[in-house]
């Protein structure tokens, strides 16, 4: 009887350790997934901002060029 009780206690302790390890592993995996999602979101936002910046710079260059030639036309004409 004592041996089977000791075996049951040992099995219970082993199962508790396995459950704790599994919970820790799941917590680490969850943290990794959250960090990965955050990095992907940041990268996507950065790419969109860069595209917008390029568009604004090109539009500014076009507007300045048009304004410069119109001013030159009025001065020379």
C-alpha cells in the first residue's frame, strides 16, 4: 500500500511539473507571436510612411518646377 501511495504521489508530482512546463512553454510562444505581430505591423506602417514620403517629395518637386517655369515665363514675357 505504501509503495503504491508513493508511486501515486510521484506520478502526481511528475504531472504537475509537466503541466507547469507546458504552461511556461505556451506563455513563451504567446509572447513570441505577439512580438512577431508587433514587428510586422511596425514594418508595414514604416513602408507605408516611406511610400507617402516619396510621393510628397515627387509632388513637391513637380510643383516647384511648374511654379519656377511659370514665373520665368511671366518675367521673360
